[in-house]
């Protein structure tokens, strides 16, 4: 085995989307052992380095897919999304709320209370907030 082969074996790999859209093939990036990237830093990077005028739905779509492709079913990713909902960055709040297939904060009264506040502060997000609240009530009636 040559030194290039050995070096390749000593790398960790991260899968990142190559395009913003459904069913795009991921790219595998080799990372040196001394680089640590957690899911929050990857999500922050994707959000900060997005194309200008990219809609929140594009990133929500990526995060929706990632939730179901991780071995922990997106627990760490969901923690970041919940953190964004509690923050003040309106774009990140919108991205988080538009991730499909999950309830913010795993549902419950905390979700309802927070979404009511967001809805009052950001009228453009009131429809998606109401959708989460109504779906939660339907599933837990």
C-alpha cells in the first residue's frame, strides 16, 4: 500500500448535498482527522454560504432529507433547528419551521407557545406556525 492509500484510509468522510433540490446526489468530502465538524457547524455553513435570494424552502428540503438519513434519525439536527426557532434570525426560523415531517420541539405545549409568539411577531410565518399547531392537535386529539 502506498502512502496515498494509507492517507486515504486515515480520513473521515462527510456527505454534503451537491445541489439544492430533491433527489440530488450527495458529494462525499474527505476530511482530515484533525478537522472536527459537527452537524451544527455544517448547518450554519450551509445557511451562511447559501446562494443569494435562495428561499428558505430550499434549505428546509435538505434538512428534511438529512433527518431521515442519519443513524440517530436527526436528533442532533433537530436540536439545531429548535435552537434556531428560539433565536432571532428570521431566515433560520423560517428554514426550521419549513422542515417537513417533524414538529418543532417534538410538539407539545412548548411548541404551541413558541409558535404563537413567532406568529404574532412575524405575520409572514403565521400560516406555517398554524399548520404545525393544527397538525399537532389532529395527531393528539
